[in-house]
C-alpha cells in the first residue's frame, strides 16, 4: 500500500517523463501495463503511483521500494530493460531516488 511517511522506511523513486501531449495517454498506458505485468513482481516493489500533468507534457511515476538496493537491482534487471526502451521511444525520463524527510497533513492520523 502506498503511504508517504518519514518513518515508513521505504526508498522512493520519482521518475518525471517529459512527453509530447499526443503521446501522454500512450505513455500512461505503457507504464500501467509495465507496472502490472513486470514491476509488481520484481523483488522489493512496494507501490507505484502514476500522475499525468494537466498540460499533457509530463507523466510522473512515484514508486516506492523496500530499499535503495532494491531500486538498483531493478534497474540492473534484464527483464525490465525492454520496457525502459519502449518508454524512451516516446518520452525523456528524469529519474531520482529519494527519502521522505517531512510530511504535514491537514488532518493527521493518530
């Protein structure tokens, strides 16, 4: 389950894909299909959240993994590489790995 929190201990990979507006829906469909058929089965996968910009020029994948080592292993996994090529054919990815350092909520849960 996706949960953003300082203490949840996951590593977060945020990938911003720059895409032409006419390719945004195709990219979203490709990322969803890849997540459902491949990524969710890769060791260490926790969640993926895909966001499409209103102007059609970006797609963001906010993915949580058990650790930074799991992210690195996924990136080196030959089963994943063909899907990266499909994405790069229509979008320019900009990837980073992050740790949550602050969260504020309007109605915090106890």
